[in-house]
C-alpha cells in the first residue's frame, strides 16, 4: 500500500501539472474555439470560472461531509476522474458551450483539494500538520513548474495537446489511488455527528473569521489565477512559451516556500507570525504589479507573490487546530467553498476589470486587478489578527 501522504503529494502534483499545462494556452484555446479577440476571451474565461465556482460552492461541503462519514478514498478518486473529464472536454470543444459543460461537471464533483487536505489532516499530528500541508503545497508547486513550461511548448504546436495530456495523467493517478491507496479515515461519522459538526463550525467565531479571511485572500488570488495569462499576452506581449516560463518561475518559488520555508518559519516564529509575514510579502508584490510595468519589476513582483504562498497552508493549519479531527472533512469542504465563492466573485470581477482598463476605450490601467487584490489582502490581514485575538479570549 502507498504511503497516504506520498499519494496526496502525487495528487496535488498531477493536478497542478494539469493546471500548468493548460493555463498558458487558455487564451489561445478560447480565441480559437470562440473566434474572438484576447479582450473578449478574458470575459469568456471569467464566465467559465464562474460556472465552475457556482457548482463547487454548493457541492464541496457535501463531499466533505460524505468523506467524513464514508471515508476519503472513494470521494478523492471520483473527484480526480471528473477533473480529467473536464480537461478532455475542454480539449474536444467545438464551441464555447463545451467549456461550460466541462466546468459544470468538475464543479459538481471536483473536491480534490477539500478531500486532499482533510486526508492530510487524518495522517498528521498537531506537530506535523503545518509541515504536511506545506509539503502538498510544495508538490503543487513542482507540478506547476513542469506543467507550465511544457504546456507553453506543446501549446505552440497545438493548443489542445496540453489538455489531452492533462486528462490522461489524471486518469493514471486515479487508477493508482484506486488500487494502492489505503483509506485514511478509519472511524466513520454518524449522521447525527455530521449535523453536530456543522453547528460546531458555524458557532466558532474564530473559524468563521478565518474562513472569511480565506475567502478574501482567494478572491485576491484571482487577479493572478484568472488574468495572468491574458495580462502577460496583452500587456507584456509574451508568447505562450514565455507565459509558461513565468508560471514555471512562480512554481519554483512556490516549491521553496511551501516545501522548506513554511516548516522552518512555523517552527521558528510560530504560525501567527508566519502567516502575517506571508501576507506582507504578498502586499509588496501586488504594489509592484499595480504600478510598475517594466520587466524587472514584474519578475520581482511575481517572485514575491509566489514566495508569499506559504501563508495559506499555515492559515489552513490554524483553522484545523481549532476543530476536532472528526469534523475536519466538513471544515475542508467549507474551505473549498470559500475557493468556489472566490472564483464566483473574483474571476468575473478581475476579468471584466482587466478587460475594461486594458483596451483603448477609456483609462488604461491594467494593473487595476492587482490594486484590488492589494486592498483585499490588507483586509485579510485584519481579519486574521482579529480571529487570533478572539481565539485567545475563548
């Protein structure tokens, strides 16, 4: 049987590999299938991500609860398979309608991250939880490095190749998990316990504030997740390959931040100071992205934002420490819902803001999306510190 943590790292690696493969060529794919300009493609991307988020918002907590009651393995495999279906349908699309069908399916069944983090919590101790969350975050970064570079190169050959490859790799990892992964949740939750877990979460004010902080920081992330390939293509004039290289750089720094820095910093200065440090680094990077368009400043800003990525797994670890192990699947379902809600709000907001301020019809300020993210990150910091103050008072 596989070591569960090793397999979870593999799952996050392949998921980010798939994301890295597809992201550099997304503008080209939308333009090709929809026969539209880059500015219009940005708006379509916003609607596509919104479709995914609407379905996942309502479904992720359900899958988290089901995994608490019946185990993580089967739900995780199901989520991986439907993520593969998403990429296959995107590659096979003959019209924009297929983009929406693909994202609807992955939104309904795509609980990879919620169940993955819950399973990591199952196999972690209080002392190793932040480190283990950081390790799977680092695995995500490794996949992004390889996927982004390869995706850009394959996209220059054919924009559908990265999507087909992503689908095949996800099916392979699902098969490995199906036959070789051991269940991490050995004590099923009863129905009445499931109802109690919901009350426990909703009545815990520090957790609610931290969930709100997670929501805001993930809305801020949409400036990068949704807009970056379009920003790099339209504002910086980069090719698919160059966009892929920039994502690889982001991934390399993410590996260092999540695989090494998060554990060292958490043990040395504590989770609170580590999270605050990460948010401050992100704010500095967003200031640079908002107002400086020269290549050297953009690269430095990208590096700072990537380096700050260790803040989120530590924030998740803090939330996890506030609740009993039996309820962590449902908690991670709520965390996934904050991601879904952030895409619902952030993806169209960032896409339309960028489209409006990057054309010739009005004020030219493509950095507006990063300025919005800066404001949201400041609000995240205030919520985080407030939650920890309430935690001490409990």
